[in-house]
C-alpha cells in the first residue's frame, strides 16, 4: 500500500510493543486490546508512552474484542493526573491473532467513531494492530480533510519509530 502525502510519525517504545505482544500471547487464540496513552507533539506526530490493557470486564473472542470502557476511562483519568495533565488517550490498540496486521472494515469504522466522539478529545486518533504470535504490527491514523464534512475523511498508515 502506498502512503499518501499526509505523513504521520508515531514514536513508541520497545517496552510498549513488548507489553502489547505479551498481552496478545496471553489471550491467544482470542483478540485483545486496550488504549494507547501518550501525547501529540504536532498534528502529525505522536508519542506513545504506555498502554492500558483490556480491563477486567473485557470480552475476548476469536474475531472480536469488546473493551471494558469504565476501566479505560478511570485508568486514562489516573494517567492524565499522574502525568501532570501531559499524557492522555491518543488511540486504541488490538490484536488479530494468527493473522496479519491489517485494518478491517470494523477497525476503520471504530477509528472514525473515535475521531467524532467528543469525550475522546482527539480528532486524529491512532490505531495499532498487532498480529501475535508473529511480531508484526502496524499503526494507522484518521484525518478528516474537512472538519465539516465526513465525506472527506481518510485513514493513513503511519511511519513508526521504535525507541528504547
């Protein structure tokens, strides 16, 4: 897939990636997921500092995952306060076990809904999809080209930088 000219960079630590794959392996053969926490340095650059797992009430199935929303909201609020109001929700992550790291139609729909959900407070969310047990993952971002018309939205695969 050729990247469009709207280039987005995502910085994510190798520890975060390890945590995602560990959680993914623990839930095999079912999907799992959670939220990405961090900050934006600009409209086109994100830094993922940590993940929040699925939560105790999450539902894991072979081809779907329903997160524990109450758990996520409480954990995001805690991280936000603990970080001096610097780190917050920037997107979601989930797994496609024994498959490939691709963005499904449902994933695309979810990314659009997140961008339009006022309480998420992010108009350009990111989504990481991992494919355990393989150590393969990709990240996408949502961008609405015209804020007043959802007909002009696009989803882009991002450039990933892994740091220690």
